């Protein structure tokens, strides 16, 4: 350290240096504390779940008899994919459409503010409420000729995912510079073309990322599925019947007295996390590719 | 209703001779690619124009006659309403929430504020270039220039020719002809602005409005755009808003001085800068007030 | 409220005008001395006039450079531009007037070392000198105060100088048979010519004054131009 301090460039005082070090230490400690549970979770998942992973884990249904081989979680995986897939098909187009209304067409209207308010409220609603809602409206009344059904679960999940899609899509759409809209309008384009050919393509990467995150969220919800889809063991493609899903499978298995089945539950949990992780990575890759383009 | 614009008939003939020309003219605006003016050109007559942002009365009863085939500059201090006024001409002003305007803006004999008028048709005839170059980032250079044609649903197989012609007309052809499919955002500021101008003229408007088109550009790019404006006036009627008086001097045939939402003086540029009639114009151009 | 912007520019422009108009003061000095040397056949004084022309030339270069600098750096417009153009024109007039004074001074030793020969002609010459002197002063005032009436009045006075010029010519023609006197009278014709030129230059300066104020360039009607009709340069 040079001793060339002058009135113009005084040295940093010892007290400031100490305070700096203390703050850094505190922040590092907080980070570590926050990371510990996360690391523990991942560790446990891997430790307990990897044991269950095997070829048959992914290729057989949990139809196993009481004493023998319990089977895998194939039907659960397929069920999750089918139900979440349907929920995605419902929530994303509608969600983006609502976001477009909020940003492009309804900017000034009082109605848009009302919609925005309700969307905000919906993001805070506990997921079980969505399940109960669909239960009362669709399940109890046996709408569609069935009690519990896959498509009803998909609806519940869609309701859950909708506000997330709307919120993130709105943010992304607002990020599209207004100068682009102006340029397109000034060329003589009708507004819907401006939206379709300029705004949406520009916002596309962000919209995809936002949607994938909503999907990841939807994949992990248990409560709505409990009340709308219930449980099934066999693999079925019939969305109008009870189906198996990963969250419900985990829920059911984890309290089983047989260790082998508990292990299977961990394996299912790990699978679920893995699926969510893959979705997240895909979202990130898309975001990075679009930034570099 | 404003009748559809006629397309230039010599595009094909000019295309073949232009493409056979040598490379050295590729960087300069190609007058042949501009095409001929339709008739005497189109005048724009603004009559008793008022514009509001909510309660704020930004433009207070303006009357201006923009002569066909000329460049008219609008100068004035910040907030005097020059951009607002210009945006009323192609009805972009009303896109701002809470904004409205009233009065008459006549393109030749047709009032763009008439009840049954199709706004998109107005904007096809009156093009606009903005202060900050705004090429569409997701589109290639070619697609950017073609955007105007595609966005307005114009049909036609001569899309490629019209795009090439527009790029030639702005003097960008030589610089981009080998990378027409690369992203529109990968050009320098001056090139981007010329790309935006190409996009505007590809639609073949009759009038071009420019809102401080060189403010965001460096001096060399500015001069290139000014040179381009000089070429463009052979074909279009041009209105340019500028806060740079020297630019008005270099580029404009006649100049309008605005203050607080009103037109103070409208005169041939030379006269406005050597012997202005109004005391306020004199004070503004000599810098006695900002 | 008028803000004081471009302060340095205004100062520079004022200074430039002061220098250009100051040249007219030097011209008056030179004129006085030249006339005195004519009246008293003072060859030494005439030599001083010739030498001092350097001051006028120097002033011309200063103002010229100042104008170029102002044009390059400040891009003056409107009234400022007209002032700058007028100053350029005016300083040239100053230089020409200086040259006329030198011409007068150079005639002194040539016209002989004895006293002047004809009182009538001498009186007329002295009268011309006084008029020229007052015109230069008036031109300076008119420009400095931007007084268009004062500027136009110079034409009236200049008519008198032109009349005296013609009178001297006639007198010289009729001056008699004495060779020395005739020779002296011829030189006086030349002096009168120089003074008449000085007068014309002051009218030029007057025209510039009108240009600065009105933006119109009109040749002020005077007795020497037969048509005397205004030729507007723009209008």
C-alpha cells in the first residue's frame, strides 16, 4: 500500500475497511444459509431417489401387487404429461390473448385495470382453491359423464397457470419498444397486423420463457389434482377418466409402510424435479439464443 | 376515401439498366431508382389544426401550405409543438392515449380527417421516418424493407424488385446487397436510418414526414441522410422537423418557425435566415433565446 | 424575457464593429493631415500620411480575419449575418479611403515647393476636404446608430462634393496662361478627384447601413449616376 495519500485522494479509513468486511461476511453467511436447504433437498432427492430409477421404473405402471414388485411410475409420467399438456394448450393462448388486450388494446380503459387487478388476485389464490372450485362445479355434478377426470384436472391447472402466463406475457409485451409499434403503424398497418407481425415475433422469446415457467409450476401442483383427477394406477389415454399423475403418485406412496414403495415415491419426486429442471434449462437456452441473435 | 396510389410503371425498365450499372454508384442514392414523380407532386394543406394531449392545448390553430416536391423544415424551441403538428398530418398523434386533434389536413383535395377515411390508407400515402432509427429487430434487412408492403397486405410478385429499388434509392444497395438476409439491427446508426427510409419509400408514398431524422446520428451519417433528402425531393414532398438550424439551412427549400403551438413565420429558407420578418424569428435564429 | 445567450458571440461582433468603425477615425486623421499638407505645401506632413497608411492596412487585415473567424465558428444568421457582410464591405471602403488620402499626399511634392497658386481653387479644395471629412464622420455615426435617415442624408451632401469637383475642373481650365499655375491647377484636379472618391465611399457605407437595417440593398440615388433608380438585390 502506497503512502502517497493527499488531501485530494485520501486513504480509506480503517473503520470503513472493517465495516466493509463485516458486511461482506454477513451477506456471504446469508447466502450460505439460504443455499443450505436447497442443497440438502437436492442431496436427499438424489440419495433417495436415484435408488429407485431403473429401466422398469420408467416402463411399468404401479400395478404391482401387495407383496411383490410394486411396479414403476410410467402411468404417472404419462398422466402428468397429458394433463399438463392439455392445461398448457388452454392457458397459454388465452393468457397471451389477455396480455395482448391489456397492453395493446385496452391500455387506457378502466376495464383493463379491473382485469389486471383480478389477475393479480388470482396469482395469490392457493392452488387447492382452484381444485375445490373445479370439484364443486364439474366433479360433483358429474359433468361430461364422469366424476374425477383428467381434463377437469387440466382445467384446474389451467386456471392456476393462467395468471402466471398473463403476468409474464404482459411484462414481456411491455418491453417491446413502442418505437417498433409506431414504425409499423406509420407504414399503414392495421393494429392487428402490427401485433401479429411485429409485436409478437419480437416478444416471442420472452413469451416462450414465461410460458415454460408457468408449465413448470403447473407440473408440480398436487392439491388441485387430488380433487379433480384423483388417482388411477393403469396407463390410460382417456382424459375423461381418472388418471395417474406424478404429484398424486408421490402423495399416495410416501405414507406406504413398504420401503420399496417409499423409495418409488422418492424416485417419482426426483423425476418430477428433473422434468421441471429440463423445462427451465430449455427456457434459458431459448432466452440466450434470442439475445445473441 | 382516398384512392389507391398508382405504382411507378418504369420500375422494371429502370431495374435492368440500374443493375447493369457499375459498382461505384452503389453507395450514392440512385436517382433512377426513385422513379418519376406522379404528375406535379402532392401538396399538403394544413388548415386550422388544433391538437391536444388531454387538456393541454399543444397546437393552436395552424395553417400551413406545404408545396409539392419541396422540402419544408419546421424549426422552433423544444415544446413548441412541431413534432405534434407533424404527427397530426399522418394521424399518428391520435395513437397516443388521451390525445386528439381537430382541423383539416388536405392531401391535394382530400381531407385525411374526413369521417369515412381509412387511416391505414392515409399512412400508406404519408410515410414517416422517426428520430431514433427503428428497424424491426426480428427481421432481416430484406424483410425490413419489405415489411411495409407485407404489413399493408399488398399483393404482388414484384416484391423483390421493389425492395431492391428502395435500397438503391437510398444508396444502401452497395453496402448490403450481399447480406440482405442478415438481421436489420446489425447496421450502423446511419445505415439503420437509411434502411428505415428505404422501408418507408418501398410503400411508395407521396409525402414523407421526418421527425428529427438525424438527431441520433453522427455528422457523417447526417450528411449522407441530408444528401438523400436532396435526392428524395425529386419524387416526394418532404416535411422535416429539426432543431438544428444549420440543417434546415442546408436541406430545406422553405422553413416554418413555430413557437408555443403557433406558426410565427413561414418563408423561403434563405429569406428566413437572412431577413426574417418577425422579431421573434429573428431572436430565435440568432440565438437570442433558446 | 430575453436571455443573454451567445454572450461571447455578441461581444465578438461588437468588438469587430468597433474596430471597423475605428478605421474611419483613422481615415479622418489621414484626411485632415492630407488636406493640411495641400494647403501649406507641407511635404513632410505628406510623407507622414503615406507612412501611416500602414495603420489602415493593418486594421483592414484585423477586421478581415475577425470576420472569417466569426463566420467559421459562429455561423451568424439574419441581422448578425447582415452586419458581418456590411462590415466586410465597410472595411474595404475604409481601405480605399485610406488609399485616396495617400494619393492626395503623394501629389503634394509633385505640385511644387512654392505656395499654392490660385486662391479660388484652393478654397474649393479646402471646402471639399471639409465636406469629405464631415461625410466620413456622418457615415460612421449612421452605421453605429443604425440611422437610416442619417445615411440617406449623405447622398445629399455628396451631391455638394460632386458639384465642387466639377467647379474646380472648370476653374482649372480657365486658370490662365501661367505655366506654373496651370500645372498646379492640374494637380488640384487630381486632388479633387480623390476627394470625390472619398465621398463616394461614404455613400457606400451609407448603403450598407440601410442594408443592415432593412435587409434591402439599394443604390442610393446620387448625382453621379445618371439613372439614380434603386436596384434591389432582394425584396
